[in-house]
C-alpha cells in the first residue's frame, strides 16, 4: 500500500487577498497551489504520490473552503470532499488526541471518547494569536469560541514584555471564563474545564517567538501545565496532523463518511464539524 500523504496549507493572511477574487480565479489559484505542493513533494520523494488529506487554515471561510474542495476534486488530487479538513483538527491529530491513551489521564479518571474531551489550541502567527477550544472524539472535532487577537501577534512585540504578557494573561482569563459560562448555560456543566485534556501550540511565528510564547503560556496557565502537548516543533504540527489524517482516511473509511446525507462542499457544517 502506498504511504499515506497529507498536504498542509500553512499560514495565510487573516484577510487574504483571494477574498476579492471571483470564484473562478480562486479555484485557479487553489489548483495551482495544490499542484505545486504535490509536484514539490514528488520531487523530494522521487516518486509519484497520492494525496489522502489536505489541511487548510481555520479562517479560510466557508465559501472559499467549498471552492478549494471542488478545485481539488476537479484537479484529481482527492476523490472525496471529506479529505479536506481544518487546521484545528490537524493540530490535535498531530498529538494523537483522538484516543484515551494520549489524553494521559490520571489512573482514577475514566475516559469516554463519546463524551466531552476538550483541547485548547493556540496558533501563534506573525500577525495574530488565535485561540480555540475543541471538543474532540474519535471522529469529531467541534471548535468553540475561536478568537483572533491581532494585538498579540509576534510582529507587535515580545509576548514576554510585561505589559503584553499581562494583556495575554487577562485575555486568556476572560476567554476561559466566558467558555465555562457558556457551557454552564448551554449544557449545565458546573466546570467544563475539568474536561480539558490537552493544550497545543502551533503556528509560524519565529523559533524565538514560539519559545517566548511557551514560557508566557506556562506563566499565564500554571494550573494546566501538565496538559501541555508541545514536544513537536510548532511549525510542523499542522504537517504532522495532515499526515495523521491521511493515515486515518486510508485505514478507516469511516473518516470519509458524512454524518449528514445533505453534506455539500460549501456546507457550513462541513467546516464547523471538522471530522468532515
């Protein structure tokens, strides 16, 4: 069996210029980009490859996402819309956070993949810091409360600067409080954060910027340091996740089964429920 191959489309501007293009122009741009990535991969491996998964930035937008999926199919790069997934799904898959084993729970805590399991993802880019809480399972990756903080991007200065670090700490405190309050109101959880299984860091800030962010998060979230999953180079977390997603789609056809018979490439549900 050929080795599963996943493509990770990395950092793009939070307000990419393709949003001003026509659908045909966007499709042409995506086809050219995907073909360039495939060609570069084949040249590096010195063999023809079959693409099994494509990972896209979380902020790509529902309409553009549908255009990309259709372009990838028309170009013959994939055969199913569900082979395209969002970067948040890849971030958690990079650390195998779709299994009870990798949640690394204490011996006295039970695990149920069909119940609530939360992963907090930080995506650190030159222009912004994105924060998202995910409810994950074997096939499910449901994002909640995705926030983008442009003032906390690496280009705005060192995150260890006292004023910026304080701003980060205050924003994270408010973010977690708001999430907990929402879950309490919606699902009657007393403390939804007790189901937090992991904290992941990814993105394309510089090496020094990433190290500073690790230190800043450890200081801002001391009660969750035992949940940190930051052993991988943050720049390649998305790529590791794309490879894991590719392996899944080859080994388990359920990953390519829509939960909704009406699923379509531009369906908002296909983006929010990232298992699709």
